[in-house]
């Protein structure tokens, strides 16, 4: 009997100790649906009014016990920018003081975004404002948020961590989704470390979402159950009951084995919410000796978890893309942003070299630069669903405005830098120009310089005194000299001179014969439709690289008549390169230009659609490969396009598999042979017949998404929204779409560095500018800013 009594006492004591450790954090915020719930002016007003209100509430409760003081959480840092713009200096300083005291929390993200379509550099630039404010205010923003969208990329974790984030929380809508309610109710981990391929990352809170709308644990308004704002206090009591269940009422919950829980978010789809007293009254009322409830700034929750549960599980998987995809409903606008982000690499490398001699040359562009970085933090705002109160016309115009800010700054910096670098190099009696390489390795490639002088001419490398291969070409009605520029230094330039005289005789770079176009490396069957039905690699015993699958070949837009179109034309033929042009009206008017080079293994393709389209279109690339593996650049990571259970990087549950992120390249490789496809303009691709819940990882067909609205609001009939297609309708009536690809075969196993170099050289062409400097300028005929000795390290960008 004594033993039984002792055992019973021990069990009771352990139960009480477990109960006393329950700590709940309830966090108030207003979910920002920018240009969905309200327009720019409406949100500017709402941000300012809400911050005025919550700052006042914080002052009113400053003498309360710490757990019961008012706190407020911003879900994006743009609130700060607006408040500083429209309020006085003392008012903004009061906001900063409340941030430093822990009563207001601000994350790194500028708006609430989707990330799967973003280039890596765009994500980093989009956090520039937050970084600037961290430095200005002398504090860190350790939180980063990706909210409401049901999916999450893998590489974002590393980019966040590298930018200083330590924590994140997610809540999803569960609406406008191909993921099932069951999958959202049963996540593998609800608290974990979200890690990238480099093992860096953030602590993540992502709860199971148990009901349809976002007002539940696991939703984006976890601290709210009823849409009616008048029921805030009683509603919050239901939230506390849910948290009790989450942590286990009478025994630990195996799905959530923790005694610390957080319910974050209140605003849901409202433009404005003012509910501070309810959070405080409920925390006071329901706190007991066995349950502590705190009005949270979100960071306190993570700090508690960090201290109490230092060994959380970790995940390094991609959950694919969902709302991320909808920016392809304005594909050309999105492609212009992508091109401008890539062009920044050259613009900033040029500016860095110029700034060594003239550090203030681009000062006049600083306001434009700040607007461009703000635009990058906004362009992929998560409400590309475009199904809210704000009209599609207003949303589309806003997206174009942001694109113009990004492209305008990039082009201005590039052009100004080209001009000023020319002034820093001493001119000569003959016309000279420089060729600039923005990449971190010496490279040989094609360079085009505008030339309107008399012909014939030849071009000489000033550093060697030797003539280089050259030809005259015409692009967009302008005349250029195209040269093969040899061994251009890393992040540097060489000077060339145009001299009168006949250029050296060299064979034409590529020919067309009996329906085939070919150069030293490849033999290609280019059909009138622009489809490539045969591609032979001479370096691999003339291996055929194309096969037909599901009725489609290579660079195939989906025509049913391969030979519908005009006869193949030859453009700009010469010893450096030759371009072959196909023009067809099916399935939509389009032009295909294929360029082959004398001394490059690239096959460059420029596709252009010249009509509006309403359906989903893809460019199919079907390769003749066996037992291959597909890899692709996501963001901050190169992924293997297989589920984790098959040795890949995609989650085996709760993921969407049909449209994968298509940043610089995708590669399909067998054990000792493969093909790299460089891509500039498409944000996503589909592998074979992949669907939302099935990844066709064995397919050798890659379908680059040319644009379209890929999803209806709902598959199961639930009401009027079943007929709504998500995204901007009819490509916002645009009629001109450009797509640039490059194909390169390799007779070796997949090499990530080589694949990235291949794509970077395609997407960052050598730049040229006129040499105009006076006698005080540099007489050097070549220059390199830096060298990278480690062949496995690539310089991503250099900034002035």
C-alpha cells in the first residue's frame, strides 16, 4: 500500500509540474493584403491610423504586468516606411522606441510575398529597406514571414538566415489551393528548424490547419475564430481552448509535444482592425497558476521555445509552388523584372569599376535605386490571385508601375556606367571600344558594338595586336560589329580597335543544308513551325538528343503542323555566328530564332509570341535521355526534382509538384552525359505529366511555362467562385512575349558549377562601350577588378 501511495503521489506531482509549464502567447496583427483588400492610398491611411491606435494602447497599458501590456505585430516592414512618411519626427521616434522596448515587432519582408517565382537576388534586394532601417535604428529584425500561400520553397531559409532572420511563422488560407484539407491538417512537424542546403535557416512555427478558412490555428489569423469583430473577447477564449487541446488536456499531444504554444495573427482580410483591449482582458482572465497567457510580440514565443526545447526537428525540403505561379498571368511584365534583375549583375559590376575613380558618378540615381529595391520587395506580393475587392485593372497597372521602377533604374545605371567607363580609358586616333565581363572568371564570348562608320573594317585586340574574328550584323534596324572576344578578364575589360580593311577570311560559323542547320558541334532539324525535331551532338558520336513525347519535341509551343510557316531564313551569317529564323502562325503567331556559333557549345534560342493568348502555354523541351536525374535552380539552392523518399529535395507530403521554380537553369543528366537548359524569362516548368499531387520525376520532357492562369479558384464545387480563374485575365491584354533559352550538351556527369557558369554566360552577355577618355585617362588595354582562385566559388555580384 505504501508503494502504491508513493507512486500515485509521483504521478500527481509530475502532472502538476507539466500543467504549470503551459505558456501561451497570443499575438495581434493586421494581415496585409496589399492591392487586394485596399489600394495604395487606402493602405497608407490604414497603416498610419492603426499604428497611432496601437501606440496609444501601449502607452495606456505600460503600468500593467509585463504579460498584460499591449503589443502589436507588423507583418511587413512597409508599415514603417509609410509611418515615417506621413507622421512627424517625434511620432516616428515614438514608434521606434516601442520597437526597441519589444512592444512592436517588424519583420524583414517589405510586404507579404510569395517567393517561388523570385530570382535569388530579387529576394535579397527586396529586404533592402529593412536592412537600411536596421542600420539606421541600431537594431535587428529577427523575424521573416511568408504567409497565407499554402507552399514554401526550400532555399528561402538560407536567404532569410543570411539576411539576419532567426524566426518565422506560417499560417495558410487553405483556399484557392490544390492541397487537400487532410494534408493541411497533418503536417509532419509543427515546430521545427527550416533549413537550406547549407544547413542555415530559421526556427519555424507552422501549425496544422484544422478548418477551411484562415481563422484557426495553422491559419493566417490564428487568434480569431469569428469574422465578426464585435466578438473579440469571447472569440479569443475559444482560441485559448484550442491551444489547451494543442498542448494536451490530460496527456501530452504526440502531434505537438510541447507545453508552449502561440496563436498569432488577427487581422484576416480586414483592411483595419482595432482590438487591443480584448487581448489583454482575455490574457488576464484566463491566466492561472497552471497556465500563463501573454500578449505577445511573437519574438518572446520563439525565445521561450529556444530555451525550453533546444533540440527541435529540422526540415530541408521544398513544398513546391502555388500562389507563386500566378505572376505568369502577366508573363511578359514578370519576365521584364527577371531580365532587369539579371542585368543588375552587369550594371553594378560596371559601376564598381567606375567608382574606383569616380565614386559619386551615380549619386543622382540613389532615389531611383531606393524605389527599385522597394519595387522588388513588392512585385511578388502574395495576392496575385487578383480575386479581391481591388480591380484587376488596378492590380495590373500597379504591377507594371513596379516593373518600370525596377527596369528604369537598372537601365539607367547600366547606361551611365557604360558611358563613364569609356571616359576612364584613353582614346586613340582609331575608333576603339572596350568589352566588359561582369563574371568572376576569364571568358571568351560574342560581343556586339554599335557601328555606323564606313566599311569594310576589321577588329584588333589592342592587348595582343592580333585581329579577332568579326562580322557585321543588323539587330532591330541598327548596324553592329560582332566579334569573338577572347579571354576577357574577370570583372574586367579588354580594349579593341576598329581598323579600316577587309576582315580575315574565316569559314561561316554554321550552315543550312538539306533541311538541317549545323556547326562544328551540332546538327539540327529546325522545322518551319520553329520546332526542333532532331538534334545531334557530334561530340557524342552524333547522339540524337530529341524524342517525341505526348506529341511534342524540342522548343515546341504545341503546334499540330510541324511545317506550317514560312521557309527558314538565314540572318547575320558570318564567321562568329549565324542565326536561323522560323515564322509560324500556329498555334499562335510566333517567331523562333536559333543562333549557332563557331566556337561555342551553346545553342541560343529566342522565341517571340506576337499575339495575346488566354490559355496556358508552354515551350516543351523533350530530350532523348534514359535513367537521368533532373536538377534545377530554385532560390538559393539547386534541387533534385524528386521526392525526398526517392533521394530528392521535394517533401513527400503537403507539397505541390506540378510547377517547379525555373531560375537560371534546369539540367537533365545521365551518369556521364546530360543537357543543360538555360532560361531567362520563364518562372516555372513542369516535368512531363506532373500534376499538383504527382511528380513525374522520370520524365525527360521539360515544359517551360510561357504564361497563363493555371488554376481555377476551386476544383470541388463550392459556389460561385468555381468559375473564377486565379491571376490576371488574358495576360492583361499584352500581345508581345519574349523567351530566351540556351541548350548545351555535356559529355560528363552533372556539375553544378559548370551548369551555373553556362547559364550565367548566356544570361550575362559581354558588354561594350566606346573608348572616349582624354590623355589623363588609363592607357591600359586590359583590366581585372578581382580574381577568384577557388574554381568551385562563383562571385554572385559586386556592388559599388
